[in-house]
C-alpha cells in the first residue's frame, strides 16, 4: 500500500515515468579478476539527491529506511512516517560524540542489512540535494566501516528544461518549477560494491594521506556514479552549501565558487569575491 501511495504521489507531482535500468557494470578493475556481480543485500544503498521526489521514488522501488536530518521528525505527518519507516536521524549540529555514536549505529544497521535482518538503508551520500547536474563530495557515513554499498543514480528530465531541484529556491521559484507540464526520471541501479584486499592494494595509497573511506568513496563517486549521467564533480562539501544558502538569504556577504573537477585534471583554486 505504501508503495502504491508513493507512486500515486509522484504522479500527482508531475513525475509521469520512471525508467529503472540495472547496469551490467564491470568492477574487476577495482575489485580484481575474481570479482562476480552481486545484486543481493548491500550494507547501504547510496544515491545522489536532487529533490524530495527522490524519497517517494525510493520507497516505491526499494521500500527502505533512510538516514535523515533530525528536523524531519518535526515535519507534520512526515515525521511520523519517517519514524514508522525505521529511519536514522542525524543532527548536523550534533556533538562529536553524537556523530561517533551515529557512525556506530550505521555500521550495525549495515551488517543487519547485509544479513537481511532489516529493510534496505538509503543514504544520500552528498548529505544534501544538488542541482541534477553535479555531485559534491560524499560524506563518511556509508563508507566509514568499509561495508558494501549499492550505487543508485537519478537523473530528471523535463520538456522545458526546468529542474525539479528546489532546495535553495524561494516560494516563487517553487511555483516556477511546478510550471513544467511533466518530468521523467532515469534511474540506474548498479551491482553491490564491496572493497576487498585487491582494492586496498591497488586503489589506496596510505602515504598520500588519503583515508581508507576517502579512497572508497572517491572510486564510487568519480568512477561509477559520476559517469552514469556525466555528472560534473564539485570538490566541495555540504558545509559549503550552507554558506551559499546564507549568502542567498542575505546573512553573509561574498560569493563562493569552486570550479568542477574532472578526473585527470587538476582542480582550479577557490576564489572569493566580496560583494
């Protein structure tokens, strides 16, 4: 019933068609010649995040739990539903100890997901919505314990080019987005990716200063997910988005810009210009 309601909800919101594709990806270059594709239980489903519609689609196709920000609990109706779906709640302003505890909780849930004890857990690895064209840096959460992940990539299309991305927009822009007569969604689902000794020996250099989870997330983000729909890569984190939102709201002066990176190219330096 929940899945049917979510499909109806998406249709009423203008999403008229979803095209899921199970991608026959080859991970042998990262996981070794003995790697075999696995579509079974993964520690986490990781997904790029564009709009609230992502959650509706996720429920319709995977019937999962989510890692959500703690304020979701206070949303009328939505908070009750989120708790019923066994979601994990993250306080972005929480203490270091609280974040360490959350990481441990995610690790336990991942192991339960792998064994099939709990429903799948979806984590939007960027930690925030982006613009349907780019990927920002992934957070540590799904990668910290080295458990398996299953990448899922979303790309929305509308006939007049209006993006459903709406996280930073005003009420007027919300209305403008809804002026699109309809939109569609392409969804690519990849095999489970689980780092092994071959991966660490060939794709992580400890002397570089890169942490193991960073090497893991880098390969998943740059070599798998970004190439799914030719997403541009922005080497900024969620915190930079908060800074941008403060600028839009007039709480802070200045313009933050970080040029997108491409594999094999050196990132250009950051620049800040005072208004």
